[in-house]
C-alpha cells in the first residue's frame, strides 16, 4: 500500500501573521513539522507564549514538532536614522558605533572599527548599496566610499564578505538568548554567520555548560564557510546545516548559491546530518495566494536533491497567506517525491563501516526489495532513524522512541514519522499494530521492516533487523 506522507519536512517561521495558538495549530495540521523562532526580533515573554502554544498543539494533535531557536549572531545593522538618506556614487559616509545620525554620519549597531580593514567590501541593505572601506576613522568609526546610488534606512542590514570576525560571532545578545533558551523547551539552536567548525565547537561547550540538550544547526552564509575543507569540517562538527541563501547570496554572490546548496545537501547526506534549505522558497506568496513557477521549481529541486527540510521565512512570519503557502509547498513536495527519485550520492567509503551504518543500509535495501510499507526504527537518541534517513528511503520511517526530545528533533528528519512509546522488546511492532488499527496501513496485510537493538532503551545498541507482516 502507498502511504501518502511527505518525506521532505516543512519548517515555518513564526511572526505577526502566525502569532496565535489557533494559527500554530492550523499550520501544524496543514503540514508544518517545526517552528523557527527568529531571535533577531521579539521579547522573551513573546517567545514563552509561542513555545507554550506549540507544545499545546502537539498535545492536541499528537504530532511532535520541532522548535528551532535562530540566533541573530553578528547581524550588523544600521542604527536609527532621523530620516531616509540618499547616497550617490563617490560619496564618503561615516559608520559610527558611538554617534547619532547627522548628515552622512550614520549610526551602526556594532563597532566595525574593531574588525574591518581598508579595502574590504561592505554591503548595506541586503546588498543594494555597495561600499568600500577607505579608513578606520576612530576607535568607533570607519569611513566607506559609496559605489552605487541608493537610500539608507533605519536598521537595514550590513554584510561584510571580506571581514574575518576571528571566531567572535556570538554577541552578548546571543549569549543571553542561549541562557534563556537553555531553560526552555528548545530542540535546535541555529548559529548564524559561521566561519569555521570552531564556532560550532564553542557553541557546543556553551550549551553543555547551560545544561541544554538542543542540537546545533550551522547556518552557512559566509564566504569563509564555503571553502571546501572548511565546509566539510562544519558539516561534520554540526548536527545539521541550514543553507541560508539570503545572506550567502550577498556575501558570496547569487550565482554561487545553487552549487553550494547541492554540495551542502550531498555532504549532509554523506555524513548523516540534517539539511535545511532556507530563504525565499516561496517569497511571492508573502503577497500572493499562488507561488511562481520558479518557486515551485525551487522547492521541487530541493526535494530531488534530498533536503531533509525546506523552510519558510517571511512567507509565514509576515505574509498574507501563511496557510496557503504551507499547502502549496506540501503539494509540490508530494507531487515531486511520487514522480522523481532523490538523486543518488556517492556514500562515504570507510575501511570498516560502523555496525549501525551497515544495518541501516541493509534495512533500506531489504524494505525496497520487499515492497515494505514502512521502516520502523526503535531509537533512544534518534541516531538510528537519522542514519536510515540518510539513505533516503521512498517510504515512511516510523520512529519509535521513549524520549520526547528525540521525537521532536526527528520531526525535521527526512521521512521520519515519530511516536513516543515506552521502551520494550516489541515496541516497534506494537506501534505498527496500533497504526494498523487506526487505518494508517489500510486493510490489506502489510510488510514492515523493524530495526532495533537487543537492549531496548540503550543508546548505540542497534543490531537487529526483523521483517514482520501486520
């Protein structure tokens, strides 16, 4: 029997358009598997309310969903301007951390004088205005020459593709946000503007010190991060990677993004890491009830490339049609996965394959040959399910775990449908029988492949494959 189930997951950003318990529940029922909380905006009180609403939705729907805390990072912005300010090619403006707006002296929310060097490129307003650093004017100010005309507005972002932040990418705000998140029900922390694997290792130490069990998503959006060896190290050090295409396009060039996206997805699949494709996937639906053909193609390509998750930003945070956007994205995912297989990748070659790798590969191969309805993974930490997902089976992975956190984190993992159930020797089979009673498998007999361990509830003990008919 063919089960209608989208294997590529949807992550939606919460914002003014979706900031209610009712909308969160509707989004979850429409197909959202996780919610992104953008810590560039909002208050802790608003975050507490959103987290409560999300978990209420899980209780009502029985559907574990993920919560992702997206740190702002060194997202440098202009300060408050008294009015919009036009600039022309050749103008020299001063960006000052310690000044207020006065003519061509522009306040900024970060002390650029400590990081930039003359000759480096500096973009303002999502790349719309290009400037070149000409001088470090003081301990708090730099001067830049404008290369093209444009208009400066309050709090518009600044990108510095040539600037080395020297590992200093966690701001005081980020550290406060991490401390807040560590005491809340957060499943993932997304780290912005990563430049090396050291950034991830540093964050992991901070999370551990705060007692957080959140997994780390590395946001790749800098030129430094996409250098071959650096990118591979970032993928291996992280729990997952977000292809942050907006800032990456500004920092490295728009033409770079499609190739980097393919490389990141392939690396994540090879090293069994979560992969999220983000930014402008259905941007026109902020104002339109229908996506463009290019956007449909973009989502479809991400599915074929094997992304675990596709993400919506402004479309659900600020858009007029958040539910329609999710429905449209789900429709594209289902249509694509049913007609086009995920592109194969060259699996990593190792002298001695780990036992769990071999078992996962064998389970997927066996399930395909038998025409199984699903693969059932008994998992404590989620590693077994993620391992199976890396082989991109064309059927649901029923993940059975006794850990709520594991079920929530697997909500963004490819093809994983997650159930919380007590540890036991027959936990997977018992869940399958219950699903059969609920009509999930239909009325005909169904073959399932169960992956489990001889010691239920013990991490790293996966060693058994069973074929059962229900």
